[in-house]
């Protein structure tokens, strides 16, 4: 069941089993190309860690909007 359907079921007071969220990634997106280049340059870069956490947090925020 999608997030929108879960929201509708909840609004109608219906019983439902929440689905586990799935993070889908477009590996060809320029963000990931840039992250990969940064990783290859310095795998322990604090900037890399910061960007990955930011992307994950944004995904959580986007999920919360549903």
C-alpha cells in the first residue's frame, strides 16, 4: 500500500498495516555522481558524511508529509 492510501485509510479510521518505507535512489542522478566522485577522492571526507545525512533527512521529511 502506498503512503497516500495509508493516509486515506487513517483519515477514514480504517484498520491497515503500515508498509515499511522504501528509499528509491536514482543512481544516475548528478547528486550521486558527485557524491561518488567525492568518495573516490576521499572516502573519509566529513563533507561526504554531511551530504549523505542531509539527503537521508530530506527523505524522512518527504515521507512525513504524507
